[in-house]
C-alpha cells in the first residue's frame, strides 16, 4: 500500500505536532481512571509521540489515558488495574505491560522489532498465560518476502544472497530459507556467537554474495560492525540492503522501512478490530517506505529504479 517514498539525496521533512497532542498527552492519575484503554509510551521520544498521535487521530473514538512506564513505577499493579486494553509503543512499554497488566486484559504492542517482541513473548509466556492476557503486536521491521522483493529489484540478476545471524536473530533462518526458495535464491551466511569476530566471519560471505542483506541483531551487530559492512560492500562491490534510513545515508544502497506515521495508521486500524472483539495475530505493517542511495548505487555500477518505482513494483506484487 503506497504512502511515501524517499531518496536520501532529498532533505527530510520536519515533524509538526498538533496542538491537541499537548492536551492529550497527560499523566494518568493514580486515583482516577476515565478510560479502560491505556496508551503507554516507552518514553517521550518524538517517534513514539508521532505513533501515539496517529493512533489517537485515526483510531476509534474512545477515552484513552496516556502515560510512560517511568511515571507508573510505584504501585505498578494498581496503576494498571481497570485497564482492559493496553496499547504499548516500543519495547520498554511492552515489557512493562507484560509484567503488570491486569488479568483478562489485551496488550497491543506496536513500534517494536519482531525480534524484541519474540523475545519478550517467550520470557513472559508463563505470566501472560496465568493471567489470561491476550497479546499481539505490530512489528517495526519488514517481512522477509518484502525485503527479498526489494533485493531482486536492486539486483535483478541476484542469485546468491548473503547475510549473517546472531543469537537474537538465528530463529529467522527457516523463514529466510523458505522465502529464498520461492525466489530461487541460494544463501550464503554465517551464524555468529558472542565470541565470534564478526568481521572475519562475514568477509567470506560478502565475497561470495551478489547482495548482502543486513539483519539487525543486538548481540552481534554493533556500530563498528555496521561500518565495516559498508567498507566491505564498497571494496567487494556488493550492495548492502539495510534496515534504516541512517544506514542508507551512510552507504547502503536501499532500505525498506515503516515510518512512525505508518505504524500509527496501521495500529489505529487494528485497534478498530480489537474494539469489535477480534484480537488479530502479530503482523507487519502493510504500509512502508522505500529509501535509496542513488550515489552509492552509481558507485557500485548499479542502475536502480527510483524509490517511487521500486515502491510501486513491490506494492503491486503484494496486491496480487
């Protein structure tokens, strides 16, 4: 579904906040609850606020209280008593809700990486089941099929897909294998541990790949490794498919992202379903944005389509 596309050579538009948001974003009183729904933001980060603004403006017209975990640190359980629905924005808010949400409530986690939600769901599975809490999520990252479609658009003759996995992301391997098989792609990869030297392990993968897909992993992909990947990409003339706008600005050829506005829009849609009695399964947002770095593409000898053209191609393929 098409919304916006960006190329990193264009300047980013600033965020503007509606005046009503300053009124809506009020601290939840410990004594009075006017609503059965709590919108819990991990912090006052502008991205979280953008998600919240979109949810409130596009979601169902219901009373919603808004707060942060840090403001509910005392008597946490009593703070959440009475809320049948918690909309959590970010990982910190999601973990807080999983720890302290009331029995028989629903947690809608949004703007959270799939790896993070997967990890928290496993960690708190026993507690959630004991309190009969239904939890679902809207992931911040992209489905693998979408990323591979972008990869084949960036590199039409793509045959060998390179990547690395770490302790937090290795569970993705069966999904990657399945998605790659459907597109007749062979895989070249390394599974890293905390003791691995990522540069030494990734170098042969890069040398034997037509394109390298960067998969985030908090355990093994740090700032230094990310910089080395950019260096190896240019040295081996292997394009990098990244996961963030900053990574594309730094030298990756392209990325597929979901903006805070897009996440908020889809969260509002899912909220309508929950209000009608249906708790959807965890899912990726159908709304996304393509970002490209034409300068790096030219340096690698690639003739890539514009971000708009790439976006339209993927949107059409997902609609089939």
